[in-house]
């Protein structure tokens, strides 16, 4: 695979966030890395938002895409975060009255 300098092109990789759904970009990045080699040698610029920004920073510093899934160990981490008894902030939020302040009738 030719390096980015010899190709004479400027390549930008932008990665969307998505919270728990960020496993999808992680899987795609892993497949891209298998095809292209080290992504930080193929792309000139990385950008992203939310978890995509974390992935972008990791890739720019040379972390292999195969390690990105370590950012989220979904079943265990999400269960710990959202267990009512595990976190006083989460407990307060889960018991809060989360209703709309204003009616949406004007939008219909």
C-alpha cells in the first residue's frame, strides 16, 4: 500500500459519534484497517464528534482500530452505569419526572 505522501492526495476521515451505537464505526474502522493497513498512515486528518472524536484521536496517535472496541465494553459498562442502585446521580435521574415542559400541539 502506498503511503499518503506518495499518493499526492489529502485524505480526511470523519467519524460520527453515537454513544452505544459507536460500535458500528468501530467495526467499520477495523475492516478498513484490515484492507488499508495502519489508518494513521493512510489518512492525513482525522475528525469526529462525541465517541467519533475519541476514535479519531486514538487512530491519529497510532492506536490500532482493533483496540477501539475497548472504549466500550457494552454489556458490563452500560449495566453498571444504568443500574439504579449503582450511582446516586443515575438513581435521581431515573426517578425524576421527565415530561415535556411545553405542549407540542403547535408542531403537529
